[in-house]
C-alpha cells in the first residue's frame, strides 16, 4: 500500500497544475469554453481520435465509438423513412467524419448541400470532410462559403480553418512543415530556438486567443499531428516547457513525424523538461519559465468536451449477479478541494457489490508482474501529460499472492467495488480480490 500512496501523492501534485465551435458541427457534442487545461484537452482530443479507429479483434470498439455508431444508425433509419432535415443531415455527416468514414460524409453532405446551399453547418462539415478526403481544392471552396455563412462569433474560427487548408494546398503532399497560422517565428531574441522563450517582437504577433484557436482546430481534426506540434510550440512560447516536450514526444512517437525542425525542438524542450523534473534547474531555464515569453495562458475550462450521464439507460443493479460498471458512471464523480467526493447514485449502489470493468492497465511502478495496478478507460501515450483525472483512475488489487502480467491491450477486471469517501491518501475506487482477463 505504501507504493500506492506514493504514486497517489505524485498524481495529486501533478494534478495541481463561451464555447467556440466550428469546422465540424454535431449536436451531440458540447464544448466548454476554450482554451482548456492541457491535460484535459489532450485526454479529450485523444478520445475523439480513438473514435475514428476501426475496431478489430485486438481492439474492440470503445464506449464512445459505440455511442457514435448508434447515433449514425438512428439517423440512417430515419433517412429510410423520410428525408433528413438540414440539421439532421449535418449531424450524420459529422458523425461519419468522427467514425473515420469521410467518403460517406461527403456523400451525405453533398446531397444535403444541393437542397440547402446556404446551410452553415452542412457547408462547414462538408469542407472538413473534403479536407480529410485529401481534396483541398473542394475543401477550400466549401470553407470559403462557411466563412460567409458563419455567425459573427464563429467567423474567426472558420477563417483559421480556411487558412489552414489554404496553407496545406501550397505544400507538397507529404510536407510536415509547421503551419504558419500566425506569422510567428518561434525563436528568442537571438534568433535561436530556446526552451520557454519567445522574442518580444514575435510575441506581439500572437493573437491572445491563439491557444484556443489551435485547440479547436485539433478537436475538429484529432488525427492531425501537425496541429499538436503547433500547440507544443505555443506551450513553449508561453513558458510551459514540460507540456511542450510531452506533446512533441507524442508527435514523434505516436504520429511518426520526422521533420528535422520538430525533432530538434523536441530535443531542446525535452532536455529542459528533464532538468526541471530533476530539480537541476539552471538560472537560464528558470528565467525562461517566467521572463521573455508570451505570457501565461488563462485556461477557461478543465477539459473541452462536456458530457452528461443518462441514468435511465443503465441496467438494474443485482445483488446475486456480477454488474457491469460503465466508465460514464465513474466520470460523474466530482471532487472538491477538501477531498469530499460526490459519487453518482448508481455508483454508490454498486459499492460492495461484484462488478466488471474493462479498460487499460497502468503499472504503479516498474514491475510488469503486478499484484496491484491502475485501470484507466483509454490508453495514454505519455502518462505525465495525458493521465486521467484522479476521478478517472481505479485501483485494482488481486487476491493474496496472485499477480497479473502487464499488457498494452484492453483487459476485463472482475471483483468487489469499494468506494473511498474520506481517505485522501488512497484512490477513490478500488476493485478488491480482482480477476483479470485479456480482451481479444
């Protein structure tokens, strides 16, 4: 238990640290005001990216993808009974985009556009679908119309989406260059790339809402690694070297980006972040974290996607059976500053009962044979920048001398659920005497 408490302490320390919607419109997605805190943004951005991954025997469809598939099936059924309204057609096109089927999205949205040529959501969604299809000329034409039709509060975001596509049209197909969205050269006063520093003249070019703009772009286009690189540069320009290094790590390891400039910037920020982590901070790096950068970003939400639990869809709880626990129920937990958790009623009723929960393993230490581990809903590329909130982590304890071998694939855990209502040194949820099964 000591290693659990040590891990939790590190986790807690690491945790202390009007919606703009455009580009892709789906009524089932609600956004908080941007920019969102880096960790929450990266988690939701990854969740959107995971929706588009086709399920396989090794990676079954996740809860969120299933939700989008069900929404698509419902609209498809309606379309066979009657013609979809403009808003319904825009929704179906957006869902297809999220599910990674941009060809279907183009088909639905082009048909809807012919009947509703001035519908903003249809035009914006069609521009995004064409972009993902690789037809940047068609995407440009649609997004130019979307800018014309956009309400005033959304026009700026649409303009930057259009600018992004126009920049990409001028580049070679496989060019991984950083998109020059803001006309900024990310260098210090000496014209060199420096951790946590941006020259004053370059800083003045950055709009105040640059982070919010690029976060929004990356939410519409979650599989676009270059947008994450752009966010890494913005984080570094604002003095957040650790976030910049972590995001650049993901660009290289997850997106296999090989641009020499990116890799050089990654080395610079990673070296500085490692020094900060080891408390070997030079005076130069310490200054860079506070002086000569674009100024701190005021984060306006903890994470960008807002969801609400539909309790009516949950199955009845049984004392004589094993109950499936959905992650959506766990996500409803709220935690105040005094570690007073507010659990969903359904979760409280499962306390002390046998449950099953599927997810991904996260070791507590370096050992791969584990008597206890953490269970999280989605895999993460970098635990330190993408780790879930404390309310989204479950401690799994196996009985006696039993162990489980770490695996990167999904697992199913069965055991007795225990809720922690008042001990800040332990996790909020524990599954005791657990059995672990790999999911094929």
